[in-house]
């Protein structure tokens, strides 16, 4: 988790984890559920990206897959 390669992803994951807990315990506000949902999605994506760092060429593979999916949506 302290590897220089994984430091940013770890910080994003842990930061979102702490932010989610804090938002859950705040008094209810208008878009609280939406904020929690967004934080959970960011946590999931950060965890996936962190896991891909252990697979050789995992980040490159994920970027290629994302480009492929986005180009399919762009073409219709």
C-alpha cells in the first residue's frame, strides 16, 4: 500500500472510505444519498485500479478496454 506505484490509488481509496463514514454520520442533508453513492463508486474504482497494479500490464489492459468501450459508444 505504500509502494510509490500504488500510493495515489491507496490515498484515494482510504480518503473516500473515511469521507463515506463521515458523510454517513453527518446530520441528514439534501443530497446525502447521492454523495454516499458517488463516494462508494470512487472507492470501487480505486480498489479495481489498485488490484490491476498487481497484474502485469493490468493498467494498460484496462485502459485499452476502456478505450474500446468508449469508442463503441461514440460510434453508436
